[in-house]
């Protein structure tokens, strides 16, 4: 409650009406200033305000933990060639990868991988490398200059792995009317022959 002894009649008079000067209670003023000081300290990221090392440091630590667990955020390190090749032999992973490929990749690479807007994924010629790690990096990080999105930013890591395993599994399947080879031969390093 307010202390009525602090009320004082103000000197000005409007149409015969005078008003009291009712000061705010001290507890309210203390809370107001404490809130303003906390907001300033929080804004300038002073360590010790709140929990942890400050809001920016906490955010960076959480993002580092997220990227370590799920990948993404710059040049991500893939699961490794052995893991990708093992997934390419797992029927469950291949089925999941085929479903992911059909919904995200087939629009540019055709459902059979023969290439449409994007290159043929069934031959031995690769623009960005045909090793399992290189294919994973291309799918995960994308090639924005060529219009390929970074699927690692929108798909779960397991989906990226399954899709890459499926791409590895469709090599040398010889689809009907594939797109002419692009890039360099995976083994010899020779450039693709010119298209007719």
C-alpha cells in the first residue's frame, strides 16, 4: 500500500479541481530500475547475467553442439566412405533412400537417375567427384551455382545418408536415354566426351 502521509496537494488548480501528487511506491521504483539495469546488462552480453557465459556464448555453444550432432553449418564432415558403402548394401536404407530420392532428387535427375536438369548419376563421370564422401558432400552442401540446394539444411542426416547410399547403388544401371556424360571419369580423370 502507499503511504498516505507522502501525498501532498499540488499547487495548480484546474476549474476548481486540485490533485494530489501520489508518488510511486518504493518497491515499484526498485523493480523498475532493476529491470532496466538487467535489460542493459543482458543487451551488452555481460557474463554472469542469467545462466552460463552470456547469451551469445550460450548460443554459440548450443550451435556447436547441434552441428556436432547433426552436421551442417559450413563444410560438414560426412559419415565416411565405409559407412556410406555399408548403407548402400542395406535394403532398409536403400528403400528409404529411394523414397527420399523420388521426392527430392528425381525432379532434376529423373526417377531412374539418368539425368534431366542435373547430370546422369548412373555413369562413371562426375562433376564434383564420385567417391562416396564426395557424393555426400555434394548432396549435403549443395551446389548453389548449379541450382542444387544444400539438402543437409532441410533433411535429417539419416535422410542424406540414405539418399547418397541409393545414388551409389544405381551406378552402372544403364537407364534408357540417359543424359550425356558430364564432368570427369571417376577412375581415369579424363573429361567426358563432347555430346553430339
